[in-house]
C-alpha cells in the first residue's frame, strides 16, 4: 500500500511540475517580442498584419489557412496528407503556444512550407497577436 501511495504521489508531483513550467501564449509572445525588438525600427506587433499574413497566399501558393482554415478556432487538415490538425487559436486549444521549443519548431516547419523561408520574429509575433484575438467557437 505504501508503495502505491508513493508511486501515486510521485506521478502527481511530476504532473504539477510540468504544469508549473508551461508557458502561456502571452509569455510566448513576450519572448518573440524580445527577439523582434532587436530589429531596427521595430515598434510592436499588429493583429491586423497577422490576420493578413495568415490569410494571404505566399510563394508556394499556400497560406496558413491552407491547413488551419479561415477560422483558426476550428479543426484544420494538412493540405497534402489530410491529417487532422487541432485548432491553432489558443482560445480553442489550450495546448497551443505553451512551449517555446514547440513554437519554434512549428514556425520553422510551417514557414518553410508556406514561404520557402523562415518567418521573421515580426511575422511570428503578428500572427500570434492575431491568433490571440480569436475567440473559442
């Protein structure tokens, strides 16, 4: 019985410690802003620019909406594989934008697919600023 209680306590502590280290989308935006601020002339992020970027087709004739739909609070589908994609809007998916390493990984992959290049910190921040305005459907 003691072993069971010890094991259960350990799992509980580990679960809480993971939650304690999770970042919020606003914290992620702050980290991106610190990087963007190093660019001469940076003023701030714009949800309007982010919405335009998100919806506009770029170099590969793709846009963010190609996979994430025009409603970021809705489930999307990968344009090539048809694999379902959970909503990208943080209000609709509490796992989004809570781990900077994952954020960097997905911006790198998705920007290369859509733009054939990395997104700038300005573009990343504008898109996240836009996504933070999307309410849960």
